């Protein structure tokens, strides 16, 4: 950007943000409290928190909410706890349909990945956790059935965290990538202490790492473990977050994995069923000091509008968030130059997401924070257990401004933040926020946008490609230039956002062109589309405006 453009762009962002994030949790009927199962022994999984998801489980065009929960530890019963599914009542409220949907299941759950793995038109669920993670197949009749055993995903006990669906071999069937953290069980629990007396929660250095898993979808409802032959086996990893991207822009899905106290991993898809790890040579394995940071959440997005995806990674306190800009030949951490590093230094970040909060056509960055130990305030000056979230507003001139204090008093309240997802639950065109906390409530924030900006949204339906269109790249050309979004599952931390691609277009009433690059290799192009609408784009067909935005 030229100097003159910088001078013109910067003053405009000094005004108050044109939106508020309003806490509507109670009014919406979301009544949820995360249960860690803690009974005093301070087991490591109790620090992790739950994930969350926006999904349309019944295909009625309205986003529903899924919240993951923990459970009691064996021999220490306290209270029953299960997953929670809330159906959107289409009037700003939700109803608890967990039992009716067959999801009143007790497990030590952590993360959720949502996608239609069997291409039948209904979103399925993979719930990660301590012990056996579980696959729930959507019957299409408002219920789920446990398909863990029949799919071949059973008999695998681990400490599993984030997961995502993607079609790594581009055969039209969604494959499953699962992050595993460390080798821990109640029997292997290590005594750690901050003061030499009382037991505290251990850091991951106390335990051996574990490999992530890759399961190839055979297309018949079953999966094959291809972790080893794909080149992804790595028992040193301690993985918490994963996001899909195409960093070399060859049309094949790559992965960025956030590791806790181990180097981050960047897996390049070799297009032959294998991956090559390339984080060191691309500048995202370590911090600027050459040491591995404690990576938690991760997301990828074209926040510079260059056509190349950058990466955000949340880290431990005093380590700062990482914000990596793609140079075309690698990545450069620009967190310090953009203002994100200083603002995030005293926070311990978890979920993070790029999204266009004010629909101005530029991606903003949202991150939730919270410490792992409630005694930290007594041991570390200026550090708190509950911490305010960040909303970094993209100033369109190369920097981000933390406007968390300006977008509503409820949003800035300190929380022990963990999971984070975005989606338009009230169908007004802007993106709302779902957030979870550790051993606390979930929060639903409605985005009240007051600047009149419009959006255009694309819901994809693959034919040769996977039904959800995951991995597809959607681009629009309008008066301000080109924007791109990737249809993706996963990212953030333990969570899944709504799949459709949302573009902010300001006051524009139409866009010049939209293109879709499908995983199958097909490209579709559409011209002169009116904005303030949602379009259903079936692979190979003309877009159809839906009866909602």
C-alpha cells in the first residue's frame, strides 16, 4: 500500500467500531455449564476446556449449537453431564434437543468436528476426548447414532483434542485428521507443584507426546488409518489446534498444527497420499527466539487480501500471539508490527478465528483467553485466571487494533475462555460468536451491526467434490478488489464454525464476479450477483438464491 493510501485509511478507524457483540445467552435459552470432573487431584485434562460448534443438524436453514462436555472421573461421582445440542427456534431462542437427538451421551469430551462424511446431505459429528473419541452419524431424521465401531474408528484410546474433516486425496470423500496431546491417564498422572507443597496442574513437559492420526475415508462408511504411510506419524507432537490451508497454492489441502511446547508443524500435501513436514523452512515452527512456544489455537485466512492465506496461532502468556503473513515463499511473523504482540503478551490464548466482524471486506481476528490454573494470581504478578478476550479490528492499513473494550460491556468481562466458533444464527447477514469457558458457561454473542454494511454468502454443495465442498476456494471481485475464503472444517481450538463462506461488501448492492475452485478441479464462475443474499452453489450449476440471507 502506498504512503498516501496509509494516511487516508488510518484516521477512518479512529472512530468507534460500528457494531456491538451483545450477550444473548440467557435470552436465547442456552443453559450450559462445563463440567471438568475435578475433585482435587488436578488432572491435566481438567485445564483443557470444551469445544463448540455452529451447525444445521436438521437442514432447516437455521444454525443450531452443539456444546461439548466433560464427565466425572472414575470413582469420583459428582453430577451427570452430557453433550448438549440446542435447536434453533427461528425466533432468537433455542431448545435443548439433546435427548431427542440421541446425544445425551456421557464422555470426557473435548473437541468437535462437523461435516457430512458420508455425503448424504446431513452433518455428522466427531467428538474428541480423553479415552475413546466417538463418531455420530446423522440419520437425517433429527437423530444421531453412534457409528464409532462400525466405521472402524473404535478401539483407540488417547488424549485427543482438535480435529477436522478434509479431502486430502481429492476423491470426493472427507477424511479425518485428529490431534492428540500427550500420553496421560489417571494411572500415569504426575505430581507437579508450583510451591513445592500443593499439587498443581502439570505443563505438557511432564508427559511424552503422541502422534496425530489421519483416517482415510473409504467411501463405504468406514475409515482406514493411514497415519504412518502418509508420513504424518510423529510421537513427539503435543497437538492442540489444527487448520486447513493451501500454503503453496497447488490446489491440494495442507495442514498447520499448533503444538504445545513442541515445534508447530506445517504439513505439505504431496498429492500422492503423503505429506511433508515443512514448518522450519517456512518460518512457523518456532518463536523469534528460536524456541518452541506453547501453541493452543490456530486459524488461517487471507487477512491481507493478497490471495494467500496467513496464519494466527495463540500461545501461552508472555509468549504473545503469532500472526504470520505469507510471503509466497514462506511466512513472516508480523504480530509485533501489527500491534497484536503487545496486546496479547499478558494473555493465555486458546480459540482464535479470522472473520469480517463489520462486513467491510477485511478479515478481523478474534481470540479468547484464560489461564490453566486458578492459583496463578497468587504466583505471578499481574496475571489472572479469567481474562478478557481480544477482538483485533483490521484497520486496512497494515495494523490491528484491539477493540474488545468498545464492542459491548459483556464481551470484555474476564472469562476462562477456550472454544470459539462463528456463524449467523439469526440470519441477518452478519456473523455471531459462540464461546465456551473452562468449568463455566457458554456464551452466545449476537452481532448488532449499525453501519448498514451488506454481505454475500455462499453455501456449497459438491457433486464430484465432497458434499460440503470442504476445501473449495470462493473468490469474489467487487469495487474494492478481490476477496477469498476457503470452505473448511475445524480451526480455532476444539471447535467448528458454520461452513458457508461470508464476504463483507460494505454498501455495495452487487458484486462483479464470483468464482468457485472446487476440490474436484472444476471451476465455476458467476457474474453480477446481488448482495445481501445467500446463494446455494451446487457444483456445475448456476447459483440459486435462498429465501434467507
